[in-house]
């Protein structure tokens, strides 16, 4: 009987022990011993407030009651945006937004956690100091042209300064340089005026090229026209000379010039009547000159007819001229016995 009571007591104690262990394992003790860390995070374990180790992603353990864990430290890239108001060399106040991308180095979690109480404020201070130092030596126009240089300077200084604290600067971006609205309006007006001036210069240059080309074309046209006129006048002069020689051969010498002039006058009148586009014809301005003109025309026509009749008579009488001359010579020789016989060569 006593043995059975002893076995019963031991069984009860064992059950109680199992229950206590289960409560401890699946209750608060489990969370005191085992803990998990998420990907791209790190947790620091401290024993009695002193650094013990850095736990990476996965399941980790710690001693219950004597060891504690810190808040998770992110290992992902973070971005800090800083808006800086500063003055350029030409006394223009500008707003410069700077974006700094940084990350905690995986092997420097301890330094990043214990070295700086507020790393964002530390980064902000470095950005302020670097940007203001750079812009103080640049004018507004130079600052717009040197945004990449300013960003590079900020990145270099931050990298050197934050590396010993366990932070790595991934990139630094100067997203904009914004002056006051009135300054922007003035800059836009200046740029618009410059564009208008360049456009006016381009249009003037185009007009110049057009006018020069047109002048060259007109000069070439005038030159060719002059060559044509010179050839025409040469041909006219040659024709007049030939006509004058023909008139001299038929015995017209005194009035040959007037005849040629009147012939050209009639040719000109025919050309005006045939090709002229004007409704105005210039004539002598008094009745006397009109009479002289009509008289000259009549005289010229008579002379032309006389020349034509003379030519026709000469052609008809030419074959009989020597015979008539010989007959007359013989008639004279009968009346004058001393007259020598007819000789055609004399």
C-alpha cells in the first residue's frame, strides 16, 4: 500500500514538472530564449546592457533573463531629403533640395548603432555645410550648370565622414535649384529676349542670303541680257552698213542716212503695234512737227519708189546701153570727120 502511494506521488510530481516545462517552453520562457530576425535586418544582443553579438536574419537564441535584444536595425537603402536655403555669389537666395541615399553596412551594425544617437541629423548637418560652401563660390547661372559637381562634392564628403560610423553613402542627388519666383520670372524674360534676338538674327541672315542670291541672279540676267543686246546691235549695225553700201552702189548717197532712219522708224512702229503692251504712243507735241513728220514720210516713200523704178529701168536698159552709145557715136562721127572710130574701152 505504501508503495502504491509513493508511486502515485512520484507520478503527480512528474506530471506537474512536465506541465511547468511545457508552460515555460511555450510561454514567456520560449520568447526569452528563441527569437527570429527578418531579412535585411539585424538585431543586437546585450548581456546586462553590454554588447554581446549581432544576430542576422533567421532563428537566433539568447540567455533568458540576463540577455536582451535591441530594436531591429534596417539594412535596406534609406533616403533622406534635405531642403537647404542658401545664397549664391551674386546674392541670390535659392532653395536646393538634396536627396541622400544611405545604408548601414552589414559588417558595421555595431558602429552604426552605438556611434550616433541620431544619424539622420548628422547627415543633414554635413549636407548643409557642403552645399552652402559650394554655392557661396558660384553665381546663379554657374550653380545651374554645376548641379552634378555639387552632388559629387556632397557625396564625397559624406562618404568619408560617415564611413567610420558604419554608414555607406549610396548616392547623392541635387534634384533642383529653385530661386525666388521673381528671379525666375526675370530669368525667363532674359532667356526669351535672347531667343528673340537669335531668331531675329537668323531671319535677317536668311533675308540677306535671299537678297544676295537674288542680286546675283539679277546681275547674271543683266549680263546675259547685255550680251544679247550687244549681239543684236552688232547685227543691226552690220545690216545697216550693208544696206548703205547697196544704196551707194545704186547711186543714192546724199539721202541714204535719212532713208535708213525712216526704214528703222517704220520697223519700230510695226514692232510697237505688234508686241507693245502700252496704250500710250509718243508723237510730236505740235501741229508743225506733225506736218514735218508727214512730209518726211511722204518724201521717203517717193524716194523709195524712185529708187525702185530706177533699178527696174537700169535692169531693162542695161543690155542695150553699148549699142545705143555706139550708134550715137557713129552719128557724131558723120558730122565730125576728125572724130576717131568708136572704141568701147575709151
